[in-house]
C-alpha cells in the first residue's frame, strides 16, 4: 500500500490473478474494499475480501458509478484483464454507455476503459496508478530463476525485444514468441496464454516468450502481467525462457512463479 493510509478504496476488476491479490492485500492492511467485478465469477472471487461487492459489465458505467457513489468511494483502482470477447458481446448497455459509444472511434478495450475513467473522474473520483499500490510485483532487471538464459536464448531475446515493443505500441499485442531469431507467434485478440500455446506448438518447444508494456502504458487501468497460470502454460508447451520488461510487467505470486519455473528448469528473466 502507499505511504498515505487509505481507509476505503474502490476496485473495478477484470479477470486474472491480480485483482484477487490486491483484494487480499487490502484486507490484510485493514482497508475497506468496495469491489465491482465485470462478471459474476469475478464478483464471487472478490466477495470474501470486500465490504461490498457488485457485478456489472463494462457496458454499464452508470451502474458502476452509482454503486461507488452509494458507498462514498473517492479513490479507486482498476485491475485485471477485460476479455475482448466481453466487449464484443456487450449485454444490456445502459444509457450512459450508449451515449459514450456514439462518441468513440473504436471499440478497443483501451478506449472503452479510458471512457469509464473519464466518467469516474467527472464524478470527482480519482483513479490511482496500479504501480503506486503494487510496486513489489514489478521486478527489477535480473533473472528470477536459478537457470539463466543461454547465449542463444539471449540472442533471441535481443532479436525479439524491439519487435515486441513495436507491436505493443501498435496496439496489436504485448507478447511475442521467438525461436532461432524467427517470430513464431504474436499475441492479438486471443490473449497471452493462447498466443503462448500457439507459439509453443508451432516451434515444437524450446522457444523464447517475451512480454512487454506499451511505451505510453497507462497504469491507471492496464498493466501487462503474468502469474502461475502463465508459467504452467509455458511449461506445458515446452518453452525455455520467459523474458519480461523490467519494472513494467507484473509478476503475481512471484515466489510461486519462481518455484514452478525452477522445478521445470524454465528461465524467467527481467530485461
């Protein structure tokens, strides 16, 4: 938590491990948590750690705002991944969202969430940076695991890193799979784990997976990250290295990530 104590904080949560990690941390620190999950499953996972917990879709900003205002929330975090398939299957959008849709150029998750942030800030709420609250899950430069990348693997990282950054800045995806200085797979609509699965299958294992942030990453609503499930996907596919952009990509449950990786002799390094 930041140096200044916050007695109450709102959480707008997408999928993944990081919202639950933060909710546990808030509870341990005695912070009253008001949560809004974008699905019923997310709401169910957050309920044990929340004073109050709601389930509203990304297309219902009016209801999200009402819930936060009813609970006198002034500061909040947006954590987790918004599955693009949810955006393409919006159900029962409220009037505020319908009005908002008319004024945007694309329906990308980034644009939609920035619109939600804008509505929240118009109502006097402050959306906080994830890095201010979760600095410990952004590892610095160095190798996290016992095994370090080989010289050949380092060359694949050096080859793929600028490509990964370019693709991230183009809003295509933030994960790249490389082998023998050849791009095997690029994350797009399907998300990180499925991109890794495809890349491992095409490369027949032994590949290097690189995950980066955008140059102008907005940590108020979006932070690239990995956790134990991503590591399991890498191991199942036979990947040899995971390279992460240091201090800009989350590693959730780092001890568990390192333990699982070490057992499988998977190298995890921050560059």
